[in-house]
C-alpha cells in the first residue's frame, strides 16, 4: 500500500507562482512514475505532468514552458513548480503514482489551486 500527501495549493493572482509537493510513503520500490493531474469543475480529470523514477518527463501542451515537474527519489517526493499561472489553471490538483508488477495506481487527496485576481 502507498500513501500520497499533497501540499502547496492555495490562492494566487494571475501571473503568480505556486509549488506543489507530493510525498509518498509505504511500499515504494523499483521503477515507478509519479504524476500530477487536475480536475476543474464540470471537467474531466486530465494529466498535467509526469516523471519516471529515471527522470523522464511529460507535460500536457497547455503547461509546457510554465510548469516544471521534478522529484527527489531519496525523499519519495515529487514537485510541481507552476509559474505564469492563468485562471484556467484553477482546479483541484491530484498526485498519483504507478508502480509494481502488476501495475498498481494510488492517488493523493488533492489540493486546491485557485488563480484569481
């Protein structure tokens, strides 16, 4: 079993920055992929960015050049640095991890990000 705890959400003005953190604990070993998803009201949850345990990253087009995903494997923690935030970035942001064989997927509880003046 794996537990994920997100932190760092909040209210920020357009153009501002926030840094989200997601700490994983439990049975984490071997290769895995950690990701950030978001879900805005009345919209489907979408992948924002992901990073593998060997550092390969992926971003959705709408955040490229503004968001940066990183991870500290020693701390089993992933970060999402969000710059130049826009109102359309407003959503609940969820962290997840995919690992194991067969693959298992775990989710955090989510953290609210609101971009508004």
